[in-house]
C-alpha cells in the first residue's frame, strides 16, 4: 500500500498522468480493501502501532507532492498570509489592489476564483495565518493538514479501543487511499475540523465540557460539524450547552457579517457552485430553480437531523447518517468531502460507501487528462 503512494509521488503532475495515477490508486485500494477485510480475523500484536505507522508512512510519501488535482491549498496559503499581515481576507479578494504587496510568483497566480474573497470560517483562517506567519508555503500548509490528520488517526484508535472495536477498524479511515490522496496529497484542510468533530463525539458522555468546546472549534473551522449539535445537546448538561452555543453564535454571527459583500466566496458557493452532485441533480430538475433546490436540500437534511434527535439515536451513528445524507444531497460533492463520512466508518464499515471512495477519483477525469483541467465536471451518467 505504501509503495503505491511512493510511486504516485514519482508521477509529477497527477493531472497529466491521470491514467497512471488512477491505476495506482485502484491498486492501492485493493491492498486497502484486503487489509480491511482481514481485520479482526486473528490477533495481531501491537496492531495499533502498525495501523498508525502505515498511515504515517503513506502520508509522508505524498507530502512533497505538488498538488495538481486541486488548487485550493494556494488559497489557504494566500488567505493565511493576508490575515498574518493584518488584512481581511473576507473583504479583500486576491485581486484587491490593497494586497498588491503580498503577491508573489508561486502562490498568487494559482489561486482559484481570484475574484472572490474568503469562504472559510474564522478558525480555519486563523490556522492558515499561523502557518503563513511561520512559512507561507504549500509544504508548510500541507504539514499543518497532515499533523491534524495524524492526530485524528490517533483519536480514532483510542475511540475504537474504548468501544471494543479493535484498532484494525481504524484502517477504514487511516489507510483509505482517498483520505491519503486528498489530505496528504492535495492538502485539503478538512481534517483540521474533522478532528474536532470526532473529539466532540468521543467526549460526549464522559467530558461534556470538552465535547462542547470541541464542537464549537470544529464548527468555527468548517460548518459541517453543525449537524452533530442536536445529537450532542441531548447528552450535554446545560453548562456544556452554553459552552458550545455561545462561541458558535458569536463566531458564526461575526463570520456572517464579514461574508456579505458583492465578492463573497460564501455567497457564490451558496448560489451557484456545483460539482459532482448526485441526488441534487434530480432535486434541481424537479424544482426548476437552483437556489430553491438548495434550500430544500438543506431543509431535508435539517428535518432528518431533527427526526434522528427526536428518536434518540446514538450521537455518532446519527451524525454519520446526517453526513452521508448531506453528501448525497449536496450540489457540491467534491471527493475530499467524503473524508467526513469515512472518519466515522470505523464504527461500522459500509461496503457501498467504501466503494464510493474508490470511484470518487473519476470526478477528475476518466483515465485520460481533460481539457478543462481542475474545471472538469464528470458527466451525470459516470457519477451514477
């Protein structure tokens, strides 16, 4: 498995060598699937160390790779650098003349949608700023993501042990090629929030105050952990509820106030962005109005969350169901969004969702490079 990632790292541009990349990805997935299928069949000494070591080696193999399947990380570095220099990345887009002095030849030319300001919540930008203050480079930002992802693997190992699942169950996330490629390879920063969501679930019963603070940190880094709030609220005492709601309300209120300009990245994401969408295609065609379809999709997920909370479903299982539903209904279903679902797969691995983590890389193209590059959209027939 690690060898496949080492070979991937030798390819240079994954976009130009897409067929070879996807072939290596499929081979890696076979080794991953075999390891997961044999998990728990016999006792293996120090299995937790083995799971973590392979996870570490796989990620380190891809750390030096320059991202080509996605250019999001260049925006992370840029917005972190803007914030580190006292600028406001939510109000000033990369083309703003006031930021001319920060432009360089490596990061700035590769920023996607330079006409749009920042889309990420305040703690995400704060993390980017800390990294940029130390080293405004892609390697430094990828290292930040990698450290969070490895911390997540350690948390999952401890959680699996506490739930009596065994460390081998964590292979479902830790060795998954999609996770390694999207986070260690392309540098998507989702683990910086997934880590806190999982900690909130881990601490829900025994340490409710820490659980509440963890969820607040996760929500203020990425919005997705909000789906877990109703399930956790039902298990927290009132003090923990206050610890979660107050910082979330203040932070999200401030975030909303900063992202309402004409070049708002958040506004553009909500109104117009779509990629690799699944069930949302049918919903949009049925409704006939894209924004209304998005409202209905959000309402659908909210209704499911309310129903699961009302029925008293276990927090982790209910959160996983909500995240899965959100992914299927989302107008934007990037491959790296699957990491949110995969982080909870160790609880009870699902063959269809794991298979989706194999086929998701077809969203970059089918074996041959595309003329659109990172702007490619997989035809609907291929998505299904």
